[in-house]
C-alpha cells in the first residue's frame, strides 16, 4: 500500500466534492469540521478533494495502530475469505489473550460491537451476579449512548435531556477531576475527600451500601476532559469496594490497548477490577467490544441455562481477527512504549505552548491521551468553549483534526493521535495547532 503524507490542504476545506456531498445530503457545507474519508493510512486521512489531515484523535481513540495498518488489513482479508459470520476458533483463543493482558484468572467474555453495549452487558451482569439493584457511577463520566450507558453517564445533561425516565438505581458520586474539583478542594490537602464522601455521606444518608452491586469507573475520565485521578485514588476506590462487597467495573473502552502507555489504564495504578470493559481500539476500526468478567462471577451463582446476553452478532470473525492482529501489532511494534515516549514528548511541547498562549489553562495526560484545557483566565480557570471550538475549526482549515470536550462547563482539546506517531509528525502538528491557537487569540 502506498503511504499517505500530510498534512496537505489543496481545496477548501470543504473542496468542491465535499461541498456537493454535504449539499446533496441536505447539510450546510460550512459545517464541515470532521474529515470525510476517501483513504486513510497511519495518522493521516485523505478526503474526497485530496485534502490530507492529521487525525489527532485517532478516529475517536479507535485506530491506536494507525489507520489501515497492513497487518490488520491482511488479517481481515484473510478471515473474510474463510468466513464472515458466526463463531470461529479465534473468539476462543482471544479470551486467553485477554486473560494474559489482564494478568488474571479464567475469564468469560460477553462480546458485542460497541463500548455502549459492553456497559449494557456489565449492568446486567453485576445485578444478576450480586442480586443487588444499585450501581454507583461518577459525575463527569461517559459510558456510551444506549439507554443503560446514558443512565450511567454523568458527562453532560444534554445527553439525558428528554430521554428519561432512564434506568433506575444508578447513583452518581464525585470523580477526582482535580482541575475543577466538584468539592472545591485541592489535592493533596483534600486527602481524597471525594472517596470519603461516598462512605461518609452517600452510604450514611441515602444509599444502603449493602444494596450496591458495583461501581463503574473510567481509569481516566475521557469525555469529561481527560481527568487523571491523583496517586492512590484508584487504589482507595478499590479498597472501598472490597470493604463493602461491591464489584469494581473498569470502563477501559477509551483507555485500553496502549492509549495511555500501558495495555490498560488501570495498569498505572496496579488495580485489578472485577469486570473490565473493552472496545474502540480493540479491533483497530473493525467493530468489537467485550465485557470481561471472572469465570467464577456468574457461573457459580447462575444456574439458569439461558445465555445472559445473546446477540446475532457476537464475537464476529472479522472483529476477532482484527483484535488478534491489533494485539500482535501493539506488542511487536512496542506501541505501549511509543505511546509513553511520544506522549511525554508531545505533552512537553504542548506545555511549552502555554508560555505563548494564555488561553491554555492546563495540559494533562498519560501516554498519548492528552487534554489541553482552553480558558478565558488561567488563574480563575474560566471555561472558554467558544475559543475551543474556534481553535478546532482553525486547525482543521490548516489540516489538523481535533475535537474539544469537557464536563463542568470546561473544554479541553483532545490530543490522542495513533500510537505510531513520530517525533517529526508531532512537531508538525504542534506547529499547526500553535498557529491556530495564535490566530484565534488575535482575532
Ligand atoms: C469510556 C467510554 N465508554 C464507553 C464508550 C462508548 O463506546 P461506543 O461509542 O463504542 O459505544 C465511550 C465512547 O467514547 C467511552 O469513552
């Protein structure tokens, strides 16, 4: 496959073909802000007008191995020739590889094709395994867009408005989003007050702890603006779960498969969850997700012969083939190490931009999962969603694609390129991003 070089803007964006495509679809061409892909390779995507963009968000943290890695493409082609439907040997061998990745005992896996569905499986599994109705989730969390997943989420009221009633029994508690602490405290003097809040306030005033089946937690809150809990917080949460007999569910949909410089986000804290949810990068773009739980968790308690979650499309042959190839590529090409090394380099370069651009309030991240907080006032941390949107639009016009997201009114640019990115490619991206930020600050 020929390589694709970029970024390179030759027409627009949008150019004539995209303009026509959007008009014919009843859309306004000026809304073009996310590349329509004609072809993609590595960190680059080419649109129908031959514009080549650097994708700084890896197609929403999906293509950790880079777009169309030849080994993934080859594995999918090979599988497509043999069978494209129903279970294959590879689904079974994949479970063994996930057990190894999780460094744990025997697992059972409920397969599906989206992170949202992995969360749905988990809601059902923890309730059934424990016989308890309640679930704790966090303010700022994002777990997907299906009914159970939006019920779990605490990212933004707009994702729930007019969809209610949502599923009952889910209680939200404050996450350790220290940049804008929901309790208005500071680390380390807070001594993890948000964890103490669960025990001292939630469990002593409105939630019977003995009715809580599980806590769902993202290792790093993603859509909330990439908040990394302080040292000891995840371990503290796990201990709290153990004290109260609550299952610990880690939503690794976004943080898994090398994104943060480790195979899994929780590896940074050495925490072993009871249930792990995987998706996004698992198949490098071929849909596959998994709710992975201890074999003892349901089989020992559940005597009913019905499958807990049957689907027409479960561990699809193309998905499992892509997942095997993804694990091979991440291991063989040492992409966790590259994520850690290039992530540190990129974070430094972004932090340097703070000297020139006062609208950058904070740069935070682990590996190649980095958030750049855009503010009106750095000291007061006043959110500036308008500038964040304008920066993304300006960067896009210059051939760099990023998004901004955040909870509590804040907005962080998402910087999460494919893990194959090189230092030179980072330099080019930062230069363009810096120019875009400068232009918006001047305007
Ligand atoms: C942590 C987390 N969980 C679940 C999801 C939902 O995944 P999907 O969009 O594949 O349904 C996302 C998507 O962004 C996510 O970031």
